[in-house]
């Protein structure tokens, strides 16, 4: 690696990316762990750019779910830690959704493979965030349905807005069934 440290940063970055691409082809089962890990000397600038983007004025044009998905993708693509980038990125999703009035979006183990595939597609093929956004929207909707179910069946809510919550629950479940067809 002495060669890499004595090389121009742009060339070193390209060499690193090429090596990572080879590793991904050789060890695809470890995709989520090794895809797009940047060299340590790039992290400071990449994280600074990420924070600037998070605080920029142009993000106000994004829907909160789209903003959370894009932020997650950008963060896990930087991959600043050796471990826990996905967990930290999923926490970031919720830290962005909660102040906007959305429920916590839990990416369940049942969709883990689709989640990793969505990130890999966006990183490798510049496919955009649509597959990841779909997963986050589904997770937020599932959380909202679960929350409404709890509210609709809570004993202390009997007689205080129960019909509204039952009606909302029915609408959301119907929408969920329609979108899964």
C-alpha cells in the first residue's frame, strides 16, 4: 500500500475503487460489508460535504421520506465506520422522519436482502433511490398502521376518537393491500 500513499489522491481513489470492485465480484455475499468503503483520508471531506448537503437549502424541495432515503444512501455510501454504518444510517432515517411528523421506519430482517440490493443498485448503477425509497415508505406505512392499531385497541381510548382511528386503519390497510398487488 506504500504505492497508494505516494500516489495522487484522485489516482489512489480510483485504484481503491477498482480494488473494491474486484472484491465485490469475488465475494458478493459480503456486499453490504465492503461495498463503497472509502479510504480514511477521504472521510473528512466526504463527511463535511454530507453535512453541508444535510443542512442545505435545496433539501426543502424534497419530500421528508425522499430526504431520509437520500440521506441514508449518501451516508452508507461514505461508510465512515468499520462497523455499524447501516444501523447508524437507519437511525439517521428516523432522526429525519420524526421531526417531520412521520413514524419510525423499521427496515425489518424480512426485507434485509432487498434493502442491501437497493443500496447496491443505487451505488453501482446510479439507479437512483427509488427502490430504497419504496422500502422506507413501506416501513413507515407499516409503523403507522401498527401505531393506529395500538391506538384503536387501547382501553383508555374507548369512546375518545376510536371511530376515527378505526376508519384510518381501514383506509391504510386497504391502501397497503392495493399497493402489494
